[in-house]
């Protein structure tokens, strides 16, 4: 069975950025409720993270 190793320099920044955005969303929901999240902004930011080189 062949194992593919993904370049850590490409994956790590996206994982860290995703965790940061997720943490901010969870903190916002915990503090002010689900209606306080600006979902178009979250989607725009998450898309930029995924699509960035």
C-alpha cells in the first residue's frame, strides 16, 4: 500500500487559519449567540483560506 505525504508547508497554514476562524466563530456564538455571526464574512474568509496558494 502506497502512502502519500502532503507537503506540510502547504497544509499547515490552511489548518491553522481554519482553526483560528473556527475558534473565533465559536467564541462569537458563545458570547453573543448564533445571530451575531456575519455568515457572508465567514464564508468569504474561509473561501480565501482554501483558495489561497
